[in-house]
C-alpha cells in the first residue's frame, strides 16, 4: 500500500471519529483494552446496589451501563454534560421515568442534600465534597477511573512531550482527597494493563475521540509518526501501549 493510499484511509478514519453515547463498536476487533482488569466494575456495583436504593449515575454517557442495571426507574437518576449525550439521554432515559438532568459541573450537581444511597461514576469527573453532600449517611460512592498515566506510550508515539491532562488521577491521591472530604474508604485497587491496536486506522479514530489525551492530533500533523507506527505494526502485528485504571469504593 503506497503513502497516498495510507493517508486517504487514515484521513477517512479521522473524518468518521464521532461518537454516539460511549460506543467504540466502530473499532471493535481492531483493538483491545480493559478485558483483563483485576476487578469487575459491574460486579462491584451489584455488591452494593439494593432494590430500594436511590441511585445516581453521574456522567452516565449515553446511559448504556445504567440501563443494563435495570434498577427501578423511579429510584434512578442520571446526569451528563457532553451535549450530544445529553440529547441522547433525554431521548432514552426520560421516557422511562429516570430523573435525568444535564450537568457539566461535578461541583454543582442539581439534586438536594442527602438524596442518594449510591452514586456511580465510571470514567467521569467528580468532586469528593459534592458527592459527600449528595449521599445519605452510610451512602456509597463507586468509581472506576482512567488514571493519569493512561496511554502515555501511545501519546509519545505521535505527540512527544505532551503533558498529562490529569496527573492527579491515581489511587493514592484520590484516596487522600476522599478521606479529607469525610469518606471512609471501603476498597481501592489500581491496575496497568495493555492496550493493543491491530491497524493504524483504528488508532487514528481512537486518538481523535480521546482528544484530551491527544490534543491537536491529526493525520496531517502526525503523518510521519503514523508511518513509523505502521512499520512497527508490520513487524510485530500490533501497536501496544498501557492503560491506567483505578477502582475506589467510599462510604459516607
């Protein structure tokens, strides 16, 4: 495949880099991540979720995970701040009777004090003090987070010298932050695992979607570095980086 053909293929992936909810099906089978974490977020949530609990999913994305829990709608609330996902949630969650509210500020969540028994947050923003305000006494906050070291090898391949967007996101610092806000930590885990790409087009799509990790990335700007990645892919069959995740369960 010549350089022009590669450029055209990668630019087409770049042009298609839009997301509906939090749906990565466009590159399914072309990359792998998160299949080997030492915990199950779903099973952790199930451990603490009771039928009568008032539940909030903050930064719910398109509501996909929340809906999969099948919690009673009259005891379920959700927020989202990304405008395309806000529209999606209004179309899918509100008709079911779920109390959905648009919110892009984790420090000002539009619900009264002591409303919830359980608050969930997967890969979203959070403010420990605000979560403490929203939870009832004995209430639980569960989060799985993308850590500050996430995808750093991949970023360096195309945008060397880029600063980490969220260097404070690690288990040690967040444990301290939640304890300072008044929480008792029930459980915490941290993991570094491989992320694999089997074609460069999939990586291009991914890098455009995760724009906060790959600021300013484009095929035009990074073409020579993408060619180096293509050579590595042809040698080894994959491009490999490292994801950083942590799980935190905190009780008020």
